[in-house]
C-alpha cells in the first residue's frame, strides 16, 4: 500500500471506482487534452499508452468537488474549519534519508521532451507545457520554503520558462538577480489532493510553510527527501522532481498559452530555468492538468475560506460558492441568514472586499442551494429589483486573467442582493413544498426500472 502522494491517491480512486483507465494509444499533442476536456476535467483518467513514450500520464484528478472532499476525508460543512485549522496550526513535515522519488537520478544530457511525455493542449500554444508542477523555492534571505503550482513552457533540452504571477517570488528573484545570483528551484510532479490544496494558500497573506500546512491537513507528517543538486526538500513519494536554477538576466518568450478561462494568455518575456537533475521513481507516472478552470477548484476552495471569513464580519453567512463557471475566482454566490434589512448589502460589501479578482457576487437567503445554478437563478429572477438591489463599483482593480480587464486596465464590480425582504413582505417568497418529498424512494414506484 502506498503511503502518500499520487500513487496513494490512485489506489484510493481505483477502490472507490472513480478512476478511468485508457489503454488505447493517445497522442499527448491535443488528443490527450481533448479527452480530459470532454469530461470537463472532472474525471480522473490514467492514460497507459501515450504515443512516443513508455511513461503513462494521469490527469483530471482535481476538478470534481465531491471527489476532492472524499480524498481528503472531509465533509463539505467542515471545510472552512479544517483548512483554517491547518493554516493556524501547521505541523512539522518529516525528513527521510531516501524515498521512492530518489530511485532514479539523471544528471547528464538532460532532454526533457525525450525523458517525459509532455502534452500540448491548444492549437496556438507556443510549445508543450508542464501544467501541474509544484515549484519549490526557498527565500534567499530567511530560508523559508515556498511551494505553488506554476506552468512551465518546454524550451528544448534542459530549459524551461516559468510563468510567475507572484509579486513575492518576483521580488525574491529580482533581488538575487541584482547580485548576479540564481534562484534554486525544484519542480514536483506526482502529488496528491492535500498537497495541492495546501499549495494554493497565498504566501503573501499567510507566510506559512505550506509543507507544514499540508502535514496538518493530511493528519500525518508529509514525508520529504533532500534534493540532489539544490538545497531544497521535496515529497519523498512524488513521481518526478526536476531540480534546477532560475538564472539571472535570462529571459525567454513564453506563451501564448490557452489558460484559465479558455482564452489565450499573451506572449511575455519570462525567466528561464535550467534543469540540472531529474529524480524519478521506478516506472514513473507523469501528472498533468488540463489548463482550464476546473483544475483550479483547489485555488477556489482557498478563496472560499477567505470569502467566508470576510462576509462573516458583516453578516450571518451560511455558505459560499466561488463558482467553476467563473474560473473559481471571478464569481461567487453567498448565502446568509438574514435578520435585518441591509444584511444583504453588508454581505456584498464584505464579499467584494475579499479579493481583487472577485467581480460579480450574488447574495441569497439560506433556503437557496448555492451549488444549484437553477436555484440561484430563481433567486435572481424573483428577489432582485435592479434599481434597489444591484450595486456597481466602477473602475476597481481586477484580474489580469480576465481579458475585459485589459480594455481599461480596471474592472467594474457588481453585487446583487437577491435576498427576500423580512416581515410581512417576506411571506410572498415562501417556497411551495411537498411534505416528505426529500424522503421519496422513487424505486418503490418503478421496481423494474420504469
Ligand atoms: C492548475 C493550476 C495552475 C496554476 N498556474 C499558475 C501559473 O502558471 N503561474 C502562477 O503564478 N500561478 C499559478 N497558479 C496559482 C498559484 O499556484 C496559486 O495562486 C498559489 O497560491 C500561489 O502561491 P504563492 O502565494 O506562494 O505565490 C496555478 C494554480 C493551479 C491550481
């Protein structure tokens, strides 16, 4: 039985019947991504026969909320408590002398495209991309570890380009660059649900060691090993680790790349990483993620925690949904227990202050299922009067991942108060219900399948 990381997850997914296995040859150029996209990236799939390589690829692991909860053994209602506890009370990771990922070591003639099957996803993508890599670095000044998912463009041989949207990491790299020094990095492939979730916590906001947050979240120490050629630690049970340096004063064109919302992100000049060592397990599996919104669920789950806390300051919040359709960052639906007129607007103020990326928010009463789009639409259709219930804040800072933000360099924010009025007027909104509907056993009426 596997202990941690991808192999342990695959075992569990298989036991639960969630893993699909594809034994038909699949081309990593376009075809593999097309299959993942067909299932909206919500279906874990192991591609055993990848054209041009002996190494299988796994994808679609992280796009389904229910599977995510099950793999973390977490109930939907307890998610905020569990994640907040792990951030507030991180637990030490455990350093091992060796682990499966150190079984193979490559230090010479590194040619990434021939070492691993790296998919190309969209027609106009500039190259093939490693889309699921967790990058590990240490702050050169205080030695703190930082990990986060970044995308890496394959430039040929042992060179890749990194897209880094983190102001902190950019500052760290630029300060080293001024001293003509390189930043050591490790890129991890073959991790699991807990580590991905921990990796999505903002370093700028929390400044925590995400390996330790992961250890708290998984309920046991994350097992690490030291890298071979850089002073960094990586998960012992990972599939692949690429070790290298982000060299000073070197940039390469990166992009275009079909990204988060399904649009192409533009070409830009970004730092390059030279890979010096590749470590991998015996019979490794390459981990990928289709570069689209469903795989950002983990990021959205951290945003939900922050949104929930911010609305809580203003109203009696019951639950929040940072929706997949909104890229797990642009749209949110918030449910509250309304006790005073004005609660809906207060909740909107709290919500819109939660993140610069959040663009449109709908606040509903607790009788609305915020994970059911039809139910939310019902609230908007029947409980909103635009002249009173829609708030627009023109020209705020938005997200660079929203193409419409670039037209003016700013983004309008909109909040919709779709809560019903209190008191006598509220009685108009009582939902018609059938007694015992929730308990109906439909098979009883159609014993032969209807
Ligand atoms: C599938 C996936 C791909 C991502 N790709 C990138 C990326 O290419 N560049 C980036 O800066 N952030 C990317 N992110 C977001 C960061 O991983 C995330 O914002 C993280 O919290 C940043 O951590 P930091 O605060 O330590 O920088 C991605 C996230 C996911 C889930």
